[in-house]
């Protein structure tokens, strides 16, 4: 296990303020759409790197000067970086959602969002329970479809060749008009597993498995007890795993227009989180095991071993609540803001017992493993971490955490730059767990531009190439790799 006693970096208050200000610069909107060959390249793009990175995230955070109340409500913008024969090509495009188009035309905010109220007080919001599908959380290329995903609704289909929006997609009839499809699918043995939580009260959890052509293999449905805010899931050969954190919701202020839905979230730190283990193969077999109280958006990897399930998850003590009033990212008080750390869980399959152990002291998000290790015991896990090991701060670095404790590495892009989610691209001809590259979009506040970093997964301090864009891309969420090169 890791030595958690690493030197603490003591930043002065003004250093911290500069760091947060620099990071918050990455939440400036990018209103332009580009399409060009990337020519400003440091290093060399490996010739084995043939394929495409797609990445999603909010591209703009306001309409005509009216700011959205939460970064989760920014309009989804897909970035595509295609690699072929040592060259790279960039394109970005907004997802033309109904909300994006209508708000652009009207020149004002027309929809409520996760943390956004329409301007005009409660009268403008009362009984309006329609959210804008921001299509901003993840992007997936599956069954020849490119899908921009958002957990509260259906995915939007885009043309992978042109990035034109085709429209909302029901996945060949899989999703009826009210079904939502989460933004955190898992892929195991060429099967796509995803879920959706339907409704705000009397919720239903629906789980699907799709083959590689997008055809349904399985669908299961379970009623949820209490309020569930499920962002991510875990998968093993035999189980789906969900974590239901101890939320309660008082939806009346939302219904009557006084508060956004996110402001109605209550977190009960005296109640346990529930680990929900569901059989993939048996009908109606669900086990709920109560653990500590904690919150976490993102999980790492899960596997089965000796009558136990093991998994990693980014856990904070409480939910990091934002309000429309404090949505200015440059004013985040990181000393008080809940920070996630990576924990490893051990869940018994024969008794209602779960334990967890902290793996690293740095603040973290966006963990990933080599795609062929999903559902199998992993040695390495890659993720974004803070540049200190004493909790709060913006995500800045990339870590390759070695769970044996032997060979953990950290890559710091620079004191003014902030790496986004690392996406693991496997080497096409090699089979080791760290044979491949980590690809990450990095925002550099010193140039107000972004670049794509390609790191060797074996030695993440070996920067294989930096592909400099001619503009910035705001901090984003999730992306994906496909071995097809879309140019
Ligand atoms: Co996520």
C-alpha cells in the first residue's frame, strides 16, 4: 500500500489564491468552433497511435451574459482529436440540443438546470420541472453511433465524421420517452453496461447491457429506496455495483420555483452509504450492504476475489454543494470545500460486511484503468490529483498510482497548467497493463490556450508529445478513445 506520509506542500494564502484564479480561468466559455490540422507539436506522435479521442464538457457557461448556476449546466461541446500516420486533427462542435438552440435564439436562459434557476425569481420557475438536457458529460462511440451523454436524459447522436448533431437517440427503441441513460457506461468483454435512474421521487434504477452493435442483451429494473443520486457504477464479470450515498431530498422548494434541484439536496453524514450489489445473471438478486457515510462522484475499477468484491472510489466526507450565489469558481474556498480521496473497498459476498482503506492523500477525480482490466484486479490506476497531498485544491496533475506501492508516478504539467481527465489508449500491439498512452487535454492559464498531452503510460513523466491548440478549451468532464480515425 501507499506511504501516505509524503511531504506536504505548504502554499501561502496568496499562492493559493493565484492557483485558484489561474484554474478558474479555464472556466471561460469557448464560443468558436474549429476544424484544423494541429501543426504546433512538441515531440512526435507515435505512428502506432491510429484512432480518435472524443471528449465532452461544457463549452459555455452563460447565455448572453446570464450565467448558469452550476458548471454542470454548461452546454456540451465535443472535442475530437484524430490521429493518423503521425498527424493529428482537431475539431470542436457544440451539441445542438433543443435548449442550446432555443437559448441562443432567445438570447437568455430559458431552462432550469441541475443548479440553475431561470432569471425572474420563483414565479419564473414555479412548476417548471423540465431540465435542459445539456449533453455535456461524456461521449461514446458505440455500435457505429457517436453519443453525447447526460445522465438526466437521452443521449444525443452526432455524426462522428462531421460532429453534426443528428438529434436525441433512443438507442433503437431501448429508451422510452421518459427514460434517461447515464453518462458513465462501463465496457467489459465487448459488452456495454449502463444504467439510468428514472424520476426524482419513487425512483427506478434500470440497467442495460448492449452488444457491440448496440443491440440489447439484458435489461433489469429495480425500485430504489430513498433518494438516489447515482453518477457512476462499477462492473465485474458477475455483478453490477452502485453506491447510494446518504442523500435526502426536499423537492417542494424546487417544485415551487424557489430553489434549483441541487439546492434541495440534503446530505446526512450520520447515515451510511449503501453498497448495492446486483447479480448480472440471476433475476432480482440484489444485496445492500451499509458502510461508512461518504460521498463520491467517480469510481475506479472493481473485481471479484475469494468471496469478496474489491473496488476503488473517490470519496469525500460530504457532498460538495454549490449554490447559484457561489458558482464563481475563482472564489472557491478549497480549505473548506469537500475533497475526494481514493479509497479501496472490500465487500463480502457472504456476509453484510464492507471495509475501506484510503490509498492516497491527494485530492482526486476521474480515475481510469487500462480498458482490458475493467472487471479484473488492476495494479495501476490513473487519475487527476491536486498538486498537494493535504486535501483541497484544483485538480492539476496526473497520477499513476501503483497499488503495490512500488512505482507510483506523478506528472505535473506546470504550476500554471491543469490536466483534464486522463484517457487510457492501449498500445495496439502490446498487452501489458501499462502498455499504451495517457491522453489528456491540458488548460494552460499562462497562455490561455490548451494542449493535448500524450504521456507514456509506463513512465508518465515521459511526455511523448504536446499538441498545441491555437485557442483554449474549458475544463471538461469525460472522453473516450476509438481505434477508428475520424478525420
Ligand atoms: Co462523471
